[in-house]
């Protein structure tokens, strides 16, 4: 899907924000994340990322995830929702009535055992940036979920927060907007942005860096 959508993006922007960086840059970002209390694992490709992520989740865990191209492409979404090994929350949440069960939906999605997802930028100084239209995944990222596992293609590494915000606006949003129109018939928007600079609970957040272009 990324290849189909890239022609709509300025080629210079696509090269800047959609290209896997050199190893030294990945190592700088990984070391900075570790210093900031965020665990880092490395995967050569999406298939290896899937094996790593599933190995981190105990069977029977209550697992939630937002809409994520990275999770979908790697096959993690289907494994969580359909394998029967876990208690997946997203299918349950989508089956509930938005009018009569809004409070239950909000509470159920806010504090899963495990929250899966991705972010739109990782700085070389060890910050994570995630943008969202609804914000439903951001609360669990911050503190609601017992554990957070983020699958992140290394093309999302940027120098600093300022460049991360530009990556969101100039690169990730156009791609996500096209995906949202194709999938749901609606436009996306950067309504809420989360910046995580440090995690104070050891082992709570894990970033699985994938050494290929993955997600937006």
C-alpha cells in the first residue's frame, strides 16, 4: 500500500522520511531509548518482528491495539484477533454499540494487559511521537496499559522532535489519510499528538525496531 500511495508525496519528503537509515543512526536512537527507560529489540524484517512480539505476550493476555499499518502488514493483527491464544479487545470493542455502551467501550479499551501499536517518529535523542485522529490508543500508551509493545520501521527515525512533527504532517498524514479514505470512507487528521520522552516503569514499553520500511 505504501508504494501505491507514495506518488502523492513530494519525492524529497518521501526520501527523507521513508528510507531506512544507516546502522549508526539506528544504534544512536536505540541507545537513547534505552537510556530513557524504553526497551529496544531489533528485527530484520516484519516476519521476525511478528515472532518477537508474539513471544513477548503470555497466552491468555487481554490485548488491545489501534489501527496500525505496521501491525497489519506484519500479520500481528490477525494473529492477535484470530488465533485464539489471547483475549483480543479490538473485535469486542467494534462489536459494541457506540451509543448505548460508550462508557463501557471507553473503560474496556483504556487499560488492557498489553497494548500493541506503533509510533510515527522516533528521535535520535530517545523520544517517541505518535499522532492520532481519535486519541483512543494514546491513553494506554501513556499509562493505562500494563505493557506497551510498539513495532517501528527504522525509516521513522528522525533527528529531534521538530523533525518528528514535520514527518507526521508531511509524510505520515497523507499516507494515513489515503488509507482511511480507502478503508472507512473518511479523511484522517492529526487531532492529538503524544510525545513520550521517558518511561519510569522498567520494562513497561518495548520498541521493536524493524530494519525495513514498515508502516507510515
